[in-house]
């Protein structure tokens, strides 16, 4: 956190809808969550609430809807404190979208769920159902009104949860990571819906590109303190501020030159390309994997899988992975990506040829696949169950039958690889999202898998966590299979992309070809390029900003000399802002400002200054 | 016990008598399970924009019956069936249940799955009771070879079959009870009958989140498997399973808090909105009367005529 702890000036807004004064809140364990928060929010504002994991964002929006009560200070809504009857009434006007939609869909069917809010408002059943159907229609789920929430995909659940709020016609929408783990199509749907929303909107997200499109004001929290309150454009354009708060996502905006893309492109699909042109001997941790011949590490031929109820999940999968390759799998939610991973890990058994290192995987071999393949799950809570970090990393090594000395050595190495040195005695449950993700990675890396599988590694991470994870994964010399909707990670980490759709691999092509092929995005409903426009705008903002400095200008403008007002060319020295479009070669390095001499600027008190008359 | 009829049979017939029924029941159940799986596979996605037929929008007598009458009647009928002593009335009860199944037009696949679920329970009775039933006057027992200590009492078989018939008769009624109205409506009916509303809400939420917890447990189990965990009978397994259960409990507890928060945030103040408006009609009472009369006839048949 940078030094900026003077009392934060409250941005004045006309007739604030929310007024927060000196808000303090501590968690039950007495650790401070929010300290001296002062904030006014006007009706109709669209606010991005940003900050690192653990900065107090979720706690703040829970205060805004009265789920938590302040320890000190006051939260006012419509000029009344959020307490008692006013709180009960206000909750019906303030909609809170939770991060996990399963938390929010507690009724038997989508219709019941969407109608729950209106019924609580006292609307009769018929009208409530009409409002619910209308809201479901808005989120394109009216054709599933009588379906149980547990039968929906994640994206559908997320939209259904939003429908439950929209049916209440709320004045305020509080959104906690609305687009986390969504595929681009679902994300775009959310963007369209929220873009049309007319009320006050307060959105928490680590995705600043999404926030840039959605919001116009940004509030930055850091360790429970309100650090900044400015426009979203100001937020994204100030890299140093972003960096100070762990929010610098600018690494995502770097445009790789076409030459360098070509240089990391693989050989024709199925070839024995190795990451960054390294030699054919690659290492996972310090183990040596030698791709001595052309035998693929994994080879699937006409592989099929049906769920127990008979539904075809995978059909005719042909996939060859050579040791050292870095492959990404993309596709919409439900395309069969996770099922394919389950088959590779031996958790599911399909039909067809499955060879590992040239040897066909039989029933008995399937149970030993874990020794050669490791996977980091999308939700790392699914694979962290031990009471300490050390125990977590040791778990797999004990199953492998390693000696104690070997286990200790590998634990140290794995934790060092993911920058978790000194965390051995920590409880995984109490660690931040980014630390837990790295711990999950360490627990897999310690086992030195031949194939490392990462399922949505960036889910729920803040930009600093993402950048660190990217750096760690880039440094790994391992055969990689990455499943992600995050096109930046796909581009940065892999050289070959498999496009999956309805249980089939539609395309298998070099990553740069995939990136340049908009047809593929449209083919399976994924618009991977939709964020490019915002990214370009932010890139411009980050390089177009004001510098204030003293300089001379020979120029003309209206000014006064006592009673006389006139304009003429003259030269004088004064300080004013210049807006420049330029490149920053490095944070602290010198850089040039392209001359931009013709611009408007103020001359306060200029009539009393001396200047030449030409 | 001179009036006990003992029939001595060769020892080799013992496994035939025991294993053959077990194998037959197992094969039948496997077949039913297979059929139910195939039948339940979605050939094409049903239209979820309209209320499903077996979730309360059906037109059968049971679908349109007042849920309170339905619950009371079926529960009373189930108690009556459970109290039957003789096989013939129990078989009549099965026939009555089958008739109700036909009238209610519920999913046969679900009925079969319910029957499969009680197979183990029934099989245990069919195997154990013939050997464990005390020998009374007039009983007929089969003795295999020299194994006089393991006599096969035919009265035990009769008793087991009677219990099985009663269990099947009651199980067959569960689908008409639970699938002819949405669960919230059934639970609402229960609360209108005096069951505390909090209990109904807890059942409703448990049903909703059972799937979520099952998925979480399944994902965590996969997370352990991919790191080599295999269950063994040792302390390490015990330790890992304890960690697993502890973590599942923590996650479930945290989710419970979040769900409650989500409910409060949408205006929950202790009660769910009524899912329907219940009104008692004459035909509901007539149907209740007819059914309870049938139940009374069953008990009369059992206790007086036999």
C-alpha cells in the first residue's frame, strides 16, 4: 500500500442515495475489515469497487445492504440509517448478486426463485410470477422457468441469480464478481444486461476491462481503507496507482508483435514443438523428461465417453500431446473440456484408444495415471483439505511412496517455485485466493507430473495474483494442458489450441492462428475478441495523460491589461498541463513527449504578468 | 414339538434354495436399474417453460387432489398396510397400490428406482427370516443334510414375503405422494397440517442443497484421487478421510451462512411465500373417504375374515 493515508476527501454528489460516514467494521476475530470509510453515492451512479483480495470490498457491499452492521460510524440509505424497519424496506430495493450463484438460488425452480423477491415485497402470486417470467426472459432463461437450479450450468445459474434480483425491480444493484468463471458469451450477455440497467450499480470485480466498459466511477479499497475515488478512466490510466494497490492489469494489454507470435508458433499440429524452442529435454521440477523419440506423451484415438445416463459427452476425440508441448483447450461452458480432463486423469473411463507414452492405458493403468498427470482444479478448495500447507504438499508425495528426506526436499522446492516459502505452517483455509491457488499448484508440482493440467487457473484471482501465477507458469518446463476462457493466458502460455464444442474437437491449430480466426469464436458462440475494443481504449488512456511542467510558449490568447482586453502573440513562462500520447519504455525511465503546442489552457492572473508585445 | 413337520433334503439343495432366489432378485434388480437408467436418459430436452406433468400440473385424480387430504390419506393407508398380519391382505394392498399408480400416471422409472432402493432391505428379510423364525406348532421346516441347527422354516418365508409385500405396497405409494405435487406444495401442505414451518423450510433447503453438497464432495474426492489417495484400512486413510469430512463440514457451514445472507438480502423474514392457495373441495373429501374406506376394508379382511 502506498503512502496516502490522509483523511480521504469525500467526493461530493448531489442528493446522495448512500451516505457512509466514518464506517468501521471488524471481523469476529477482531481483525479490522473496514476503517474510517467515508463515501457518498448518488442515484444512478455506476461504481467499480476495486481492490486486492481481502481489501474489504465484499464486506463493504454487505454493509450497503445491511447484511452486516457497522461497529462504528453510519451507513445511510435515502437519508436514513440502515437499521430496523428502514433496513427491512431497503433490502427490497437493493439487490445483491453473490459470487457463487448456488448461494442465491435456494428455491425449487427458477420461477419460484425469481418470484421469491417480489412475493417478499407483498406482490400477489400471479403478478410475482409475471415479474419473474419477465426477468427470466431478460436473462434468456424463460424457456427453463420450471427447471431446478441444480440442473443448470454455471453460467445459467449466474443469470438466474441476476433474474431473481431484476424481478424485484431494484433501485440499486450490488454485484460481487458477476462475470467470474463465465465464458465470453455469458460475459457479454451480462455486460449487455447490466449496460441496460437504469438504477445505481456498484460492482466488485478483478476484471478492470469489464469494469471499464460498465462503470464510470471507481472506488479503490486497500486493506480496509478507502484509498481513491475517481473516474474509471482515471483509475485505468494510472499504472503506478494500479500497481500500488495490486490492481495493475496492464500486463494484459501488451500487444505481442506479429513477429514474436510467429516465433512461438508450433510446428504443424501433433509435431514435437517445445516451449520457446528449448531442447527436447524438459524438466518438471528437477525431474528429467526426455522426449527421445516421436512417441506422443498422450495419444487419444476415436475416444468417446457417455455419462451414466447415456448422454454423449465426448465423441470421436483424436488428440496427440507430445512431451514439452503447451496446449490450450477452449470452448463454451459444457463443451466437454472438464470431461476430457477427467478421462485423461483416469477419473472417468471412455471407449477408444488411450495411450500414455506409447503404452495403451488399461483398467489397472488407469488407476495409476495420477502418478504421471497432475491437475490444478478451477476451484482450488476442491483439492485443499489438509490442516497445514506442508501437509498439503506432502500428501501426494506420501502416496507416491517417497522417502522422508525426498519429501522434505520436494516440499521445499515446490513451495519455493510458487513463492510460498515460509508458509509451511499456515492453514490453507485461512490463506488468500491467490495463495491457495499457488499452494494447489505446488502440491501438484511436488509430484513432478509428466503432464500438468490447469483448469481455469485465473478464476477468482486479483491482477497481482494473476501476474504472479503467469510468471510462475511461464517459468515451468513442463508439458502443459491449459483449459481457460482467458485468452491472454492462452496466448501467453500455450502454442497450440484445441477448440471444443459439444464434446468434439472442432479445430486443432497454432495459438496465433486461433487468435486471428474470428470465425472460430462465432462458431461456438464465443466472442473472444469482444474485449479488444476496451483494451485498446485503456491502452490509449494509459499512454495519453497529462504532464504538468513549466515551459515557454509563444502564443496568442485573450487577456487583460488593467481595463484593456486584447489578444496578441507573446511569450511567457508558466505551468500548465499538457496531454500527450506517448510510450513508456519503463516505469522509471525517461521518455519523450511528442510536441503538442496548440492547445487550450488557463492563464490565471495573466493580466498582471509582464510579457512582451510583438 | 411333535406336530412340526420336518422334511429332510439333500445338502446340495441348500445353496440352490438360497442362492437361486438371491441371484434371481439381483438379476431382476440389475435389469430394472438398467432399464430405469436407459429410460431416464434424456432423449431430448423437455420443455422446461411449462410446468412438468409429474410436478403438479398433471390432470390425474391424484394431481388435482388437495395436498393435505393426500398426505393424511396416504399416511393413514401406509400405517394400515404396515399393520397387516396376513399375506393375502398384503397382496391386496400391493394390488391397490398398483391401481393407484396407474391412476396417478407417475413415472414408472422413478417407481422402479424406489423399488431397487428397498431391494437390499427386503432381500435380508427373505434370507434371514426362514432360518431365524422360531419354530411353532404346525410349522413345516426343511432340514438340509445333517444341519438340524439351520432349519429352514416355511413360516419364516411366509412372514418375510408378507413383510416384503407390505414394504412394496407402501413404497409404490411414495411416488404418487411425492410426485403428484411440487415438493414446496407438499411441504406447505404438511405445515398446514401442523408440522412446524421451520421443519418444512429445512427439508426444502436440504433437498435443494443436497445436490450442491454432493457435487462438492465429489469434486473433493476427485481432488484426492488425482493425488493418489486410495482408501485403505490404515491410520493414514483415517486421517485423510477425517480431513475430507472436516473440510466438507466447513464448506457446508460457510455455504449455509451465505445462503441465509442471500435469503435475508431478498427480504426473507422467517417464512417462504405460500406456493399455492389451498382450498378444500367436496371431491377432495369424497376421494379421501373412498380411499380410507378401502383401507378399513383391508384391515377388516386381515383381522376378521382371516
